[in-house]
C-alpha cells in the first residue's frame, strides 16, 4: 500500500536488503516512521503478521508492528526495554516504550527465525514476511481474526493464478527472490512474489 509515486518506481527502488531508514509507505499511525528512527541493521529483522498484509493493500489499517529480530537488530531492541517471555510462549519479546511496536527473537513455534528474515520481501526499503508464509501461518493459527485475512490472501492468489494462465510468457517477468514489484507480481503470478507452496512449517 504505497504512494502512487512509489508504485511507479518500484522496480528501481526495491532491492534485496533495506538501503536505509527512509520511509515511503503510507503511514497514518506513524509506526513505520518510528521503526525507521531505530535504524535497524539491514538483513537482521523482518516485519511479520498484519503489517505484511497492510503493505500489500489487504488491510485498511494496522494498530501495531510485530518485528522478528536477530543479531545486531535484536541488540538494538534490547536497548529499548527489559525482555520478557513472548506471548506465544516461544522466545522473548521487547515492547517499544512509546510506540505500538513489539520485537521478538522468535516467531511462533515451527517458523525458523533465519528463514523468515533471509527470505523477506523488501518493500520501500522495509523487509516484510512473504505472503505465502503469512497465509500458512494464519491458516495454522486460524483464530477468528485470521479468517478475513485468509480470505483476502486466497482471493489475491486466485486473481494472480488467473492472470498467469492468460500470460504464458510471464516467467521472464519474475522478480529476483526477496524483492517485490507490484507490476512484476501481477505478471509473474503468485509464486514469484512470496506465494510459496502451502506446506506446514518445520517442527
């Protein structure tokens, strides 16, 4: 869910790793700006959960950010407060003292930290959980609040699949792994933009 100017130049700006703390995302709550102020080290964190849907236009708003961090990014998170057990019972969490941002050193059980961070889609310089992983995670949790999100992602997957069938030459438009281009996504289809085959996470 980017500004119009950002969408037009997405192919040139989106890279494998965040290039800095600048934020072009639509950010009415100021959460992304607060996150950018922390200047987290590129390649050591990823935004999970609802933020990954919001940035793709499948959520009208978000109330908080869930940040999975490791290494130097986790050390910066530790400077914000005392770590406590994560609500999932898996790993630790640190809550930002003045913004609705929560940092965890592990995602929910079955989701390896390194895999989620290393495979992130970088959008406007910010790494987000891949859409296929968001869907698999929400399908596994299947809380009442997850059901509208599951339906939205499934609908998008259906649209992309139909578009791919009408464009048999789409493979040459596929973005490099870990990048996200709205234009390439429509042409290249679901799998090229984080829509991985649905399989249970490792246990």
